[in-house]
C-alpha cells in the first residue's frame, strides 16, 4: 500500500468525526450566546455521575445493525479534572459489552464555562465473533478504546456527543448523583 493511499485512508477516517464535532459547535451557537448570562461557575467539584444513551447514529448504517443500541454507565469525576468510569452497553450488533476507562476534561473557554471537551481511553470488552473485526486491535473480545466527546454541563446535568471512531455518534445524558 502506498504512502499516499494510507494518508488518504487516515484523513477519510478522521474527517467524518471531526466534521460532526465542528457542525455540532455551529448548531449550538445560540446556546453559546445564552451562556454569557449564566452566573460565575463554582470551582470543579468531585462528583459521581450516572449516564445513559438512548441512541447511536451510524455514519454508514448496516442492515445488521440493531434498531436500538443503548448505554448505561457510572463515572467518577475528580477535582483535578481526571475521571474514571465504567459503561455497560448493547453494541450495534446486540452484543452486551463493557468499557472500562480513564480520561480528562477540558473546559473550552472561560467565556463559555459550561462547554467542555472530554477524552477517555480504556478497554472495551464484548465484540466477539462474527463482529470482532468491527473494533480495531480486537483480540478475544478485548480491544483498546479512545472516545472523544463534546459536552455541555448545567448544574448537575450534562449532555454529550461522543464520537465512536469512524462508526458513528452517541448522545448521552448524565446526572451527578453524588457531589462533594
């Protein structure tokens, strides 16, 4: 495979998730404008958040995809902006899977303190035959995972748009059940 072909494939794999994230920023411009009226945000607190996702949107739908992919998870957010979590989900092929992860949260700006970018990485388990090749580097159902997300936090609630590699987008909603 030539270097140009590899570069083209890499650029193509990154283009769709990046375009979706940028499009979501422009779509939420009215929300960004409304943020300037919110009071000053309190310092980052330690919190335990539960989250759920009712839907995954695929970039390239496949007839083998199930009609309803869901996720339920719990996340421990530290005052240092580091986080640790676990998610249990039904993948696009109706296999029950888990994602054990750690990550970091960046506030996007002081002007819009409710908006954030989150990057998590960890271990995915559950993609097995005949779908083991749907996740890169999968070995016996175990694979590394990296999930970037764009989110909006208001009080104890948050919504996120998670990019699932080149496969699709997952929308999640979360609530801080414990805050210190």
